[in-house]
C-alpha cells in the first residue's frame, strides 16, 4: 500500500473497540482476499471484540 496520508491511530483504536459478530469464513486469518484497489492480500487478523454467544 503506498498512501502518503498519515496513519489514523485513533481510527484503529475505535475499530478495535467495536463489538463485531462472528466473522464470515472468508475473513478468517490466513485466507486470501482481493481488493480492486490493492489487489490480492492475506487476512492477518480482524479488529474488534467478538460478540459472545451467551447472554448475561
């Protein structure tokens, strides 16, 4: 990725603090994905907290 914009660390922290549902299978770590803008890449990790399957 060749982007001259500074990294928005606050946006990364906000994304990491969001609660997300169970990720789809194709978004699992180690899977390959394609972006028209960036091409082929590998999923390293997902940001966010997974929703627990049990209710309190």
